[in-house]
């Protein structure tokens, strides 16, 4: 599933994302997207969307494994990605 948008926040429609998953025999899902700014830290919208995905997954019996945000490594941020789950923003 691919969401499109400008360099600023793009729209994310949960129904469009969950429908293909429900046809895939309810396999676990892994979500990722990039930040064109290069900063891999999750925004408040990323955290909200992650939690919405988890709640929708619970209803559809589809486990959300992680939501990873891709960016660029810097001196202060040596990794070019961040795992929302590893950052502690997942809850069940």
C-alpha cells in the first residue's frame, strides 16, 4: 500500500490500507514510510496513525509488527530509521 502526498504531511486513509490486508488472510503487517526532511523521528501524526493501525488491526485480527520511519543518518542521529515500537509508542 502506498500513500502519496507533497513534502508536507500526506493524507492517510486507514480503510484503504486495511482492506488489502483483510484479503491477505490476516497476516501480520509491517508499516514503513519515509520523511523527505531526512529526520526519522516520528511526528505526533505518525504516533496517532500507528495507534490507529494497532486498534484497527485488533478489530480485524491483524497484528501490527512495527511502524518504521526512514530518514537520513546524521552525527546526532546515527541511524537512518526509527522504529516506533522500539521507541515505546506501541500499546495493546
